């Protein structure tokens, strides 16, 4: 795979290019402004939490988190036990394929199995980052090759990819064509970089459709839609009958 979607070195521009040469309008507000927004969202959420709960209602003992985790796990098992048996093999197959795309959105990190165990995952975010930042230092050609290998697609079906995090609230994503599945896939990576963690930290709920959403995720979704507003309509028009599939892992 070549590196035409993104420069292999540092990004001086906020736009990436598709394999067809069309620019992606993926423009963060600016690192300082986005960090201010994250800070404000986090403090607003903490203020709401403290104002709505008395101090005596906050779990201050060190095992409170473990108790909550066990309670949640028990509730989940009870819910699963009430569900009817699942026999939809076609949907199960589609979900399995979508999960492969969600993994492939991690590029070289996913291909080399760095998230396959808790110790290796911790290493990616600690010692590995001090030596070589897998989120920012891996070149585009290597990430493209890893992605294509995992999903078994030719280079010509990689529509576009944004592998570097341009700032908080700016997700990493890949768009691809899968002719066997008759899919146009948008897959979004989960947390890997420090800037992704800032997106996670913007936890204040904001209005979204008829309910509310995590502010960081909602902002990242808005920017993703903005980035793909020309690419996706073009691909949908060029491939009638194909299904638009959006998938991702964790934050993605």
C-alpha cells in the first residue's frame, strides 16, 4: 500500500486525501479551543454529579467500584437469561464481519495483536508510548497495509483513511468498499492516543435527537459526518444496492 491518503511524516494540514484525490474537510477548531471545550465539559459533569448527590451518597470506600461491577455483571446475566434464543445466522455473520472491521480500524496495533491481552494493552499506553507512539508515529502506508490485510481487501477498495488524530474530538476512521458483503464501511477507531483520552473526558451530556449524548462522542460524530459529506454520497451513488455500515470499537 502506498501512503497517498496521508503524508507519512507530520501533518501540516488538517485534510487527508482519498484514493481518488478528493480532499476530506476534516478540520479541528484548534487544539487550544478543543482542550478548553473538553475541560469545560468535564467540570460541568463533575459539578452536576456533586450537586445532585449528597456527600454521604458518594461511594468513598475503596471496594465500591468492585461492588458496582459485580452488581452490573449480575444484572447483565439476568437480562441475557431472559432473552430468546438467537438463530439468525445471517445477522450473526454480519456482526462478526463488522467486528473485524472495528478491529482493523486500529491499523498496525490491531494487526500485531497489541490489544489482545491486558498486559500488552497496558504496555501500549505506557512503556511502548515512551519508546514509540503507536497512535501517532506509525506511517500511513503501514496502517493501510495492516487494515487491508485484516479485512482482505485490495488497495483499490480503500476509499480513504485518517490515521492521525488531528486534535481532541477528531476521530480516526477508515472508509472502504466490500464487494463480497456489498457494503460501504465506515469504521471508527477507539481510544489509542492522548487526544482520544481527552475526547473520552468530555463526559457532560448534551442534547441529541430526542435524548442526550456524551459531549465528546457527539462532537466527534459531527466532525466525522462533516469530513465524509462529499465522499459518502459519491460512493453510495456509485454503488447502488450497497449497504452503508458504520462500526467501531469502544469510543469508535
